[in-house]
C-alpha cells in the first residue's frame, strides 16, 4: 500500500510545482519568498539586477514590439520596463572602460574640463554649467600636449594618416595675359627736311616689307642743294684747292639730312644729282600705319609710315602679389593663345616691372616669345602658365593636413594607438595639392590628412592647443 501511494505523491508534487511556476512566470511581480526553499534555482536570477532609468517598454511575450510609455497587450498583459543597463549597445567599448570592469584601470591622475578648456582639478568638481569634470586615468595621456581617441571613433570618423616625405614641389602660377609688340622692333619713316612726295610705291597697311625696299620717291630742295654741293666736291680738280676735309663735310651734310646710302652711291657713280630720291624701308616688318599719299607735302618729323617687326612679341601678364616671390627672370613659360588653345608657345620671363598696380594689387611680368609664323597678333588674349619651384626635393605633406588658423599652422602628429599630438609647423611653397614643411616635422613622421576637425572636437584638441597658447604667453 505504501509503495503505491509514494508514486502518486511524487506526481502530485511535480504537477503542483509546475502550476506554481506557470503562475509565477506569467506574473510581473517578484517570486514569493517561500519558493526559495522549493525552487532555489528559479528564485535567484543569475543576471545582475537592472539599473538606470527606464528608457522604453517591450512586449512581455517577446514579440518585436516596443513603446516609450507603459501599455498593455490585447490580452491585458503589461509591457515590461527596460532599464538603461538592459539595453543592447553596439558602441565599441573604449579600452579604458574594459579595463575598468576588470579592475585594472589605474588611479585617477586629475579631472579635466568637460568643454575642452585648459582647466584641470585634482578633485572632482563641476563647471559653471553644472557639468562634471571628466577623470583622466594613468596611461590615458602621456603628456599634456597629446590626446587620445578610441579606435571605434577613429574608424567611424574616417581618419586617415600619411607619411611625411620629400618630393619635388613645382608650383604652377596661372594668369591671363595679352600679346603686345616688342617696342624695340618698331620704326617710323619721316623726313628731316621739307619735301614733296612724288609717288608712293604699291604698299599699304598690312604689307610686309623688307629692309631697303623702296616705299616712295621724294623731292626736297634742301636735299638737292646738299647733293649738288657734294657733287661739286667730287668733281673738283686736285689743283682747285678743295681738300678731302671739304669732301667729307659735304657728305656729312647729306647724312645729317637722312639721305639714303643708295642715293649718295648713285651720285658718286653717275656724277649727277637725281631729281628725286627713292626712300627705303628701315627694317623688315609689316606696315601698320601709312600716312603718305602721292603729291603731298611732308614737313620735317611727320610720320609717313610706321613699321613693326612681329618675329618676336611680348606677352604682358598681371600676376597676383602673393605669387610674385615665386617668379624670377629666366623662368620658362607656356603661353596658350585663346585663338589657338591647342597650340602652346614656349618663352621665358625677361622682365618683372618695378612697380605694382595699386588698383588690382598685381605685378606686371614681361614674357618674350618667338613668333616665326606671325600667328600671334597684338592685343590677343592668352593664358600663361609659369612653372616655379626647384627640382630639389623638400619635406611635404598634403594640403589637408595643415590646420591654418591665420596666426599659425598646426598639423596632427599620429603617434599610434589612437594618440595624436598637435604640432606647430612653418610652411613654405604650395603646389600639386601639397605644401612644403620648413620646420616642425621630420621625414617619415605620420600626420592626419582627413577628419582633422573631427579629431579636434572628439579628442579635446582645443584644450591641448590652449595649453600651448598659455605656455607661450607665460614665456
């Protein structure tokens, strides 16, 4: 009889325990204390007790349904409160946080201002806005100037570093210019005596003439009188008492009147004075101005022709004042006329004008350019590229690595393991997306080239910079 009752009691106890467990499991309240002896494992949860404020409410049956305020399910069950410590976080734990949980974080060195100001305290305190000062533990900062950022934040911000290296830095100065005539290749045709133009040759504005080519025939009373005197000196007999000095004087008078060499040679050959003289072109070039017409009277000094040689032209360029130090006489220049953009011309800088244009703050540069085909015409617009710099390699970094405050330039030195140090540098020339570093860095140093300002905000860079400022002022 006893053997048959014992199994029955065991089954009843199991059913009772299951019913109690079901009731307790469906309730939101804590389990009763009398279950500690019956169900010790169920009465003591293995997880740590939730802490922090309630941030949201979740479905009691485990469904993916959440609420910011208390609510019930359709069956009347209350949503379960989720506290801050229970929420799932995908943020990467900083190395020092993980160390704190293991009890190896170290002692607190000091407390720093939460807004990045250069203010520290040996004891906990609050700032003027009521924010707690942040603790700084041993090992977090090696010195007062370096800062540390977690690897997770660096990856999210897209921080990139590059090695400081030596490169040949060539800066290209670009400026607009205009083609001008070479002032040394311009000449005019005018008379030194009063004359009359008998006939003008078949030359017009734009005609290319050669040196010595006849332009017109001229009659002048004074020129004819001087020619007759010279002829008399030539024809004089040796016993007439006319010396060689008188002959030279007669010839000099013709030269002073500007008589062409061919005119005097013709007198010596024919022993006659021509009625008119053929007036030659003084140089090769194009006629850009013609004022002479048949039968006109020409006074001394009147410009009858203007001739310009276009074999060599100038390009006048206005360069910004800031680029003036990069340019020197003799530098090679590439000129691209806007009329012929696919046909570059090569010249060189021949002169930097001594005065600055006050209205535009530009300096005027003269470039000498060969023009054998007469393609370049005066007053053409051209785009000029002046290659500056030297072939000797210099220490350079990317332009994006330099934080320029106006008063000084800063780079972020990557010291590894998420540590950065602001370093003041002195820069030089720029070109090709890079800048020369004259002081402050050494070859093979690593500097941040992207997300500089994010590091500034995230890693208390402002405090380090202000610390540098205070150090300078105290000196």
